[in-house]
């Protein structure tokens, strides 16, 4: 499903070039549960952004579902991103003035899904994530765990095949963080590829496949026994 071939990403900072990723080769299949770990500056978030089509490699190719998405225009990449990739962030990134239901519905509106189907999908997700009684609440009226559940619902409302989570429990207390993590893990059972960036070794160890990064390279690629 996801294939990176000799992917590098170089940023220009002042008069210097910084290699954030160095010749990454990676294949991820449907329904895989993968964690990406490593110290700050190791390239974790840059790799996640490239997989999520939020950034482009300086060199190398990225193939998604057999198609080379590296060569697509910005508009075409945006369409692929909207249809196939969901995002969950540490800081939730909800729209403050919109209710929980409206935040979840927003990707459907942008994709042109008709109103009846939008309402049905949002209603179902609110039920699934225990948010039915919070549908009309704005983010500042929700707890951290509720906000992250809204963010997960928004990320999955377009029924993506890939879900990318960048430190999804970072702003939550331990108990709430584990609850959110279990919700994410349930998505793997639906054959969604789940990729989590984390500094927490205990969280990272829950993934069946663990990538360890250092200085823009994948240092190790470990498979946990079933």
C-alpha cells in the first residue's frame, strides 16, 4: 500500500542544508500497526508528513496503492490525501468556533458529500465514540479526551485507508491517553493502516511493527511477535 523508495528530504536553513531524511526505503501494508520512535530531530515527524502528503521528498519516490503520488500536482495530492489519509495530532487541531458535530462533518463538506449522508456518518461516529451528548459543544467545552475523540472521528469520517497519529496522547493524562490509544488500535481491525509517532517507549511497544529513527535514517525495523 505504502512504498517509499530512496526518499530523502533536505531543508535549507539560512545558508546551510539540513538532511531531515536520508534515503528511506519503507513498505507498509494494509492493516499494519506501526510506531515510529526516536529522539527529537531524528526525522519522525518529517517521515509522517511525507507519508501524509503534507510535504514532498527532495528525491526518491512515494507510491500509494500502486500509484506514484510524488509526481502529482498539489491539487491531485490534496484529493488523494482527503480520500485516503486521516490525521490525528497532539494538539487536536479542532476548529474552535465549530461544535463537535460540525468539526467531524467538515471533511465531508469539503469533499462534497450530500447532506443526508453527512449527517448519518456524523451521527454514527458521535455514537461510536461516546460523544452523542457532546455533539453541540465547542472544543473549549470538552475535556482533552473528548477533544481527541472528536479529532479521531473527524480523521476517520472519510473512511481512509491510512491513519497517521503524531503524539496522539501527548496532551492527555495517562488514563485518558490509554483510552484514546485503544480507540486508535480498534481501527486496525478494520484494515486501516495505523502509523503512530511517539516518544513513549511503552506506547511504541504496543505496535506490532516498530521503526526506530536516528539522524534521518531508519535505524531498526522490528516486528513484535503475535
